[in-house]
């Protein structure tokens, strides 16, 4: 029996705090398909991510948010990150 995980995935998706552009493509058979719009050298290159469980997706959101916080910290600090 398939559970309706769409509301759970959407709630977790709402926790994204990043400048990257993500969009939910589909939720089928309890599997989430997420697309990231990424621009490389002026070309749009969509990246597809698939998650088999809400826990796996929540971990991905946590890692992406931590990465964004690290960038903000480097940009807001007095030290030069690339010396």
C-alpha cells in the first residue's frame, strides 16, 4: 500500500534556505523527484535528484542549508576565504 507522502515532502521542501533553485517534479510510489535549475556558462543544465524516503530528503535539505550558511559566514566575515 502506497502512503501519501506528498504533504510530508512539501513540508520538508519548505525548509530550504538556499539561493539554489529547486522544484518538485513528481511524487510517485513514495519517491520524490526534485529538479535543480543550474546555469553553467550561460546554458541551463537541470540536475535531477531522487529520494526514496522523507528522511533521505530531509538530510539533503539539511546539508544544502548548512552549505549555504557556510557561504554566508565566509562572505560576512573579515577573513578572506581564498588566500
